[in-house]
């Protein structure tokens, strides 16, 4: 059995005359976390709604775990867990009641409902709030209940639409690590418009723009491409500026103040390792060395600009 | 699946105060009508006695009580059905059901059954009043059964209409008001437009006229069919509307 859990082919969606999703196709395998990037209104949510059966496609095919979603919606949907942008919660129910209901409508066998709910709560850190009403929980906890809802029936595919929006930094970190963990034994599709989020949690990435899939690659390749050709260097015992300028491959140095410098280097080089070695050997008190990445905007603009002529390679 | 959704619906109704308040108010008001009708039976001066007839206590209390109840539920049902879909659309919880392996038909039927559970509770509370007379004497149980069945068909029809209206909007208030106006119209068209020759058509539309046979103790299959077709029509409309949303987004 192959491990392609989501297979999308020629998927299109029109809203009246407007095209929201234009013949996109992709695959997600077990153990992959796919980051689905794009500015607001690019068609991320429409695509996710189609994969989860909330929206009928205008054209195209969707297979979930080898089952055609359009021909066999019930069978295919048992393998999907979906967290929409707004977590679909019944605020008047307690966490336990709600998760039991979710397990039941996802056709979890009666005998294992209790176990499934306990597993989902454990996984999402909800053990302390089981009897509490969802409406009284904080936003972060509600978001976790939303994720618990998506995993309670142990689906093969988990689809999360902007799962970290509106959370505080600690909650964001927890949710991201939860997603990475889920990615080990499920296929996870995660939509966001935050590039670093994808860099931190995903191993594959695809970018959608105005309904078209404009980029698809692994995260390590993305990191290569998104690198700006610049490093931020922080030193506690800095040498003369000229010493920094003579570092290998460094083309110019901009002081950032506070004993930090921005070192510009050739776009396709990565002198970080050499610089680190030199800084340590010379006892400059190395305290920061960070490659700079483009923001999603920049990266996105670059990709859409390069796209028509992929062979051209401006150094 | 249908019953899982139905039980969830019923539970959500009863964890909010609205179901309790409505049931209590309804009972409080109707008990006066019931008391009044019992009193009427024992009043030697009452109209029915003076005409030399004796319709019996069941015929005096049952239809009278349920007739007033059928007017009150015009106010009660819209408040119960308003949230069913509009609230789920507003909060986004409808997508939980949509992405679950259940069909739209099952969702709509589940909601309808859930509300029907509530209707049964309401029906039981009202029926207890005339049935309490059994402690003191005999009742025409056949007549009472016809009245109760007619009343249940009527509130099920209200519920199906309210459920459909609730799929049309995200605002529960709008759903409640529209349902209320439509129910008032459907109950009283024949009274408002009585002079025209087309009165028979209007009286055929009117939900109230279909109740009359039941309230006279006749188990009228013709009228029962009317209610059942009414219910099925609005359930199908609700299913079609939700399916249309999936198609059109």
C-alpha cells in the first residue's frame, strides 16, 4: 500500500465568474506536514473546505486514503479531521461532552469512544478542563479543543486552517509542537500566512496565489531560497570594523548598533560556519549569528516574479 | 447518527434557560385555560348546558385547552427553532457536522428529531392537565387521543417550517421573526381573507382548519396527510438549501 493519503487532481472552484482555485493538484503522504501558504484570499480556505467536503469543487478529483471524496463522501470523511478557521465548538457543552459527540458522529465504535476522547485530551493538554464548559475556556484552550476534535477519531489526514491565529506566543509554541508531533503518524495539512510558522512546523510547503499553485518544495529548499544573503552577527568583544570586513565571503558590513552587525554575503554562499570558527578562535565573544530570511511577502513577490522564467538564474 | 445529533440538539436546548423558561411559562398560562374549562363544565349557567346538550368533560376541556395551546406554540416554536441552523452557521460549528461522515439529510433529520423530542416533552406537559381528570372520573380517551395527535402534527409542522427558515439566515432573531410571521399567516389566512370567493383555497392552506377534524375527535387521514406533506416539504427545502450552500459556497 502506498502512503499517499491526500491526492488532489485538477481541482477548481468558481464563485460565480470569479475563480478562487484554479486547477491545482498535489499529494500528501503519511508522516508529512504540508504547509499551505498564501496571502489572505488566495484560495487556501476554499481548497481546505473542498478537501474536507465542506464545499463542492467545480471540477477535479480528491482522494482521501485512496477513497474518492466526491463518490464516497461518507467513507472518505471518516479519515479526515478538520479544524476550520473558527473552531466548530458548541460553547454550551463541556469539553468531555463535546468530544464524545465528535467521536460519535465520526463513527468511532461505541466501545472505544472513551479511549479516543481520553487520547485526544491527553494529546492536546486538555486533561484538566474535561468537565468545564467550552464557552468559559480561554481562546487558547478553545483552539486546543478544536484540534482535539480534529484528531479524536484518529483520522489519517488532519487539516488545520490557521491554527495559531489569535493565540499568545506560549500557546503558539505549544500548538506548533503538537502539530509536529501529529505529523509523525498522520498526514497534516496546515494553512497559514506566516512564513516562519511553516519553517518551524512543516517539512513540505506550497504557495497559492490567486487560486494558482505557484510553488511547491521541501522546507529545506525553501530555506535555501528564502535566505537573504545576510547574517546578523552579535559580538561581546568586537574587533575593529575592518576585521569584520575581511571575513571570508563577506561583501560589506552594516553596523546595527548594540554590538551587532549585518554582514552581507553572496546570495548562494553560506559563510556562517567559517565566521563562527573565526569568531570563537579570536575570542570575539560570539553571542549571535543568525541567517536572515525574507518575509513571506518578499519571498512571495520573488517567487511570483521568477515564475515565468524558471531557468534564468541571476546570481 | 440521526439520534446522536438529535440528543445533542436536545441537550443544547436544555442547558440554556430558554427551554425551561418557555415550558414553565406555557404551563403557567395554560393551566388557567384548563382550570377555566373545568369550571365551565361545572357551571350550571354555562352556555352549553342551557342548550340542553351535554358534550362531556373531555370535549369541553381537551379541545379547548389544546386550541389555546396551538396558539401559544406559535410564539414558542420560533424561539426554539431560530438557533438550530443560524447559530451553527454564525459560530461555524456547522462545519463540524459537514466534515463528519454524515449526510446533509441526516443532519436535518437529526435536528428535526431533536426538536421533536422537545415537542414531546411539551406535549406531555400539556396532556397531563386533562389526563389528571382521570383521577376523578372517566374521560373520552379516543377524543383526547385525536386531539393530542392533531396537536402534535401541528407543532411538528411549525417546527419543520422554523427549521427551514433557520437555514436561510445567520441571525437567530431574523429567523424567529420570519417564522413567527409565517406561522401567524398560515394559522389565520382563512380568517383574514374570508370574504373572497377563493376563501376555500385559503382555508385549505390554513393550518388551523386542518386541526378542526382532530379537535372533534375525528382521526382524519386527509388532514394528517396535509400535515405530513407540509413537514416533509420544509425538511426537503432545508436539505436543499444546505446542499446548495455546499455547491455555491
